[in-house]
């Protein structure tokens, strides 16, 4: 009789645990993930679609701070806490009083910083000031020193855009990446990484930001035929 009761208890506990597992696909303490998860699917445990999930997930993407903000948070870079091979690290504090470390690269002279700033904005589609009839005038790289540096910057940005294609089959192989970086092949303008579904992509309103190149440029950039077909 005792053994039967014990067996019943064990079965009950086992059943309960299995049931709980089925209903909670995420670790319970990971509230952040649950918050972002769209409860639109079966029993509220799966998202309505992967697109919905990714869209919600991007809300939790890394935060980008402006140089002005970082200057403020670090009290004008006044408290140096370390030195790395490529720059100095400063202590700072976010408005939420969260303590942060901010690294300033040695090469970040005013001129180069402006260049990086532009490249970053271009990648996120925030460089709207440069848009001219759906095209970005060749201003992003005007702060680069010399044609070679400018070409390299363009190459790197385009390769980066190819590498973040949502569709894995569209991402280039390492061999192709090397070829593109070395300038051995023509680099096409990739199609929108997320098919224009996400805000802040390089394709604002499905209009690609196309770089106008100098005809003398050593690299050639064309729109992808795929994109043209889709128009
Ligand atoms: N998050 C942090 N908190 C506290 N101190 C930090 C932090 N990050 C960096 N430091 C300090 O700054 C120093 C340099 O850090 P950094 O990350 O720049 O080192 P590194 O990897 O050698 O640099 P590099 O990549 O430029 O060669 C560290 O040794 C440490 O003293």
C-alpha cells in the first residue's frame, strides 16, 4: 500500500514537471525575453511568426550613443581608468546611474571620428540629411584621407552589408569576402538585409541608399540585378 502511494506521488510530480516544461519554453527568470516575445501563437507560447519575433527582438538591440552623450556621461572624459593598445578607457555613468567604461580610440581624431560617425549612420539609415531623391550623395566618405582610404571604406561597408543579409544564402563566402575586400571583383549593392521590413535599415521605404561613385574609382559598384528585377 505504502509503495503504491509512493509510486502515485512520484508519477504525479513527474507529470506536473513535464506539464510545466511544455508550457514554459523559456527560463522563467528571463523576463526580458518574455517581454519581447509576441504572445500570438499557440497557447501564448510561440510568436505569431518569426518576423514578428525578430521585429520585437530588435527593440532590444544594442543602444547607440552619440559622441555628445558619451562626453556628458564621462564628464568630458575626465576619469581615465585604463589604457589599451589602441586607446584610452574612461569611466562614465549613464543617467540611470549605471556605471560604464568608454573606450576612445587613439585614431579617433576629429576628422576620422566624423568619418566613422557617417559610416555608422549610413549603415543604420539615419543619414537622412544626405538623401537626395532616394540617393545618398557622395558625402559619407569625403572626410577620408585620399582615394585609397575612401575606396577601402566603401569596400568595407558594402562587404559588411552583404554579410548581414537575413537570407543566409545571400551572404558571401569568406573567399568572396576576401576578393571583395581586395578589389578583385565587382561589388554589387546588396538587396535590403531584412527586405525593408525593419525600421532603420539602409533601405528606407524600400529605397536603397546608393552611393554615387567617382568614375575614376578603382572599384565598381552596381545595383544588384535581383533588386532591379524586384522593382
Ligand atoms: N569595463 C571596464 N571596467 C574597468 N576597467 C576597464 C574596463 N575596460 C577596460 N578597462 C581598463 O582599461 C584597460 C584597457 O582596456 P582595453 O579593453 O582597452 O585593453 P586592450 O584589450 O589591451 O586594448 P586594445 O584592444 O586596444 O589592445 C584595462 O586593462 C582595464 O584596466
